[in-house]
C-alpha cells in the first residue's frame, strides 16, 4: 500500500492573491523541495500618460509569502 504525502496547493491558477508588495493572479504553480512555488503576475496600476512598455511584472513566491486576503502591514 502506498501513501500520497503531497499536500494540495493552498492557491490555484487564476486565483487573485495578495502579498507584501502588491496583489496579483496565480499564473503557474509547482511543487519544489517540499513546498509550493507560485508564479504570480502582479496587478497593473493606472496606465501612465506615456503608455506601457513591455509585459506585466511576474514574480516567484513561496506559499507562505502569499495571502488570499488584505495584508495588514502595521
């Protein structure tokens, strides 16, 4: 008998999340070294007068760095 000890991810694709530094949407996730690593596309702010140049900012975050609610930084 085998036991699957992989935990399910806390967040899922396209889920809107927050983290210290901003908000974004989960674009990819993978299990790595015993924890989940998420690719998060940061939300865009208002478009500047001169327009946008290039793609959105995408960052890699570990599960413990992501929140699904508002962050209190005080």
